[in-house]
C-alpha cells in the first residue's frame, strides 16, 4: 500500500513566530512530523496510537528535566 503525502501541516500555537519548531501533519490515520526550518529533509510518520501515547507523555511532563 502506498503512503499518502501528509496534509494540514501545523505548528503548535505555543510556537508563536519562532521558526525552529516541529510541524505535525495528518497522514492516513496517524501523524507526520517534520522540522519547520528544514522541510526538505523529510518527515517521519506514526500511527494514531503512537502519536496519542507521545502526546499524553508530553502533557504529563514525562520529558521534562
């Protein structure tokens, strides 16, 4: 099955006018992630389940120092 190109790329509203951010796009039932300052470098994809676990971990502070 061919992978569809991601659509609806967006940055976090917390990014304000910063350019060194990540962007998230929709791909199938999952998410795609890329570097906003180097979009030509490509992106990686996750399943919807992986993305949900990642977002939950970020919101719970799991990655804070």
